[in-house]
C-alpha cells in the first residue's frame, strides 16, 4: 500500500530552487535581509557542532484581504512536543528529503506544509533560506525556509491529531504595537510574543517573526515591559 508520503513524492511538482525574481515589491526587504543575515542576529540558540535533529519550517508570506500575511498553524494539544503552540508548518527531515546541507530543508518544509495544512507546494516560490537555529527543549536544528505564496491553495487541518487549526495573520497585526508583548517562562527565559487571531504566538516561531520584522525594517516601537507569564507546561 502506498503511503501518503510516497504518494506525495510521486505526484508533487514544485521547485526547490531559491529565487527572488518576480516577488512583489513589498517582499523585497525580507529577501534582502535573508541574503545577509547572520545566525547570531536571529537567535542566541545556535546549533551544536554535532547532534541535533535536522528540521525545517516554512515561513510562508501571502497576500490576503488585509494585505501581506503569514501562514501559521496551531499544534494539537495532545502532542508530546510543543503541544498547543502556534507555529510555522514544518518538521523533521526524512531520508527522501535529501541532503540536510543541500535542498533537503526546502523539500522538508514544503512536504511538511502539505502534510499538515494541505498546502499545494506547486504554488510556492522559495525566495530565501535563513541560517539554521536550535530549539534546546526538543533538540531540533531548524532551517527556516522563506516562501512567497504565489498561487494560493485551500488550507486547513489535515490531521486533527497533529493540527488544531490553520490560519493566516496579517503582517499589519504582527507589527501593531498593541499586539506585541514579551513572555516570561518559569525557567526565566524572556522572549517576544504576539497576541493575534485569538492566539499567543511565542517561542521559536515568535522569535523568527520578530527578527524578520526587525531586519526587514517593518518593526514599530512597542512596549517590551508588557509581559505575559507562561506556565511550566509551556
């Protein structure tokens, strides 16, 4: 019996090449930032010299009714890792994705987005790949893959055991100072967060969004003293 992943590998037609031609003008600052940004400018959590599980996420920009937007999903509350958290679509590399040092992360990001949200990868133009980052709590070495949703396709939660919901967030809401807060974990870690679409976006996902907004020149002054506490289950 052919698995869903085997079927995907046989039928999916999409590009893994990274190219910036044909992007909308408003995405140009993000593409420029992606071409020059250094790992330490994105996070203080960088991959160890050895170890860690290669993974990738798809940071997908589209254009909706309220202008530029990002695709996010909310992980199911029953998952062992990062349960209930809003996140980018993504996950660990599979052997069929290929070389983690080559096109593997791009293939993994697009494949995982298809598995989790039903996204058609053929409508996505990959325009940047950010430096690899590290999530200490799970041991994932994550490559953020930047995409332009050139031809939007229907999306939604494919497997409710993994995904609670799929939603888009206008960039205007992400840059709105009224929606910006910091979170404090009981461990003492403090990081940026966003109160959008009835969700608290925090952790790795919020950190990547925060840095993209900053280096693309989209960030507006906001109150970093406005804090939301997290519990130990977070």
